[in-house]
C-alpha cells in the first residue's frame, strides 16, 4: 500500500525548500556552480528527511498532507485499511 500524499501542498513546500537551498549555496557558501533542480531530489526522500530532521512544525505539516489513515500500533505507525 502506498501513502497518498497531498501532492500539491507537498510539491509547493518542496519547491520552496529547493529554492531556499540554492539561495543558501549562492549567498552563504558562495558556490556558483549549477543550482540544484527539483527533479534531482525525490519527494519521498525529502519526506523521510523532514520526518528525521525537521522541526515539530515541519513534521506536523507533512503528516497533515497525508490522506491515508495512519494508525499507531505496537510503537509503529502503519497505514490503515481503507
């Protein structure tokens, strides 16, 4: 079973983060080589990163975009049957 993520909400946030990263590389790190495009990063990898490293607010926003039913069972989050 796959998680159904609100693609529009996640895509917008994802594109904002890529833009923010590119700006950081250019202005702070002074790296002027090829900027990262959104096609080079998988949205699934981004979601995993947010769940591991993001703030509570970022995690809440990500999980709010999940349309599938999530169930906490034996200290694990599993997808509910629809």
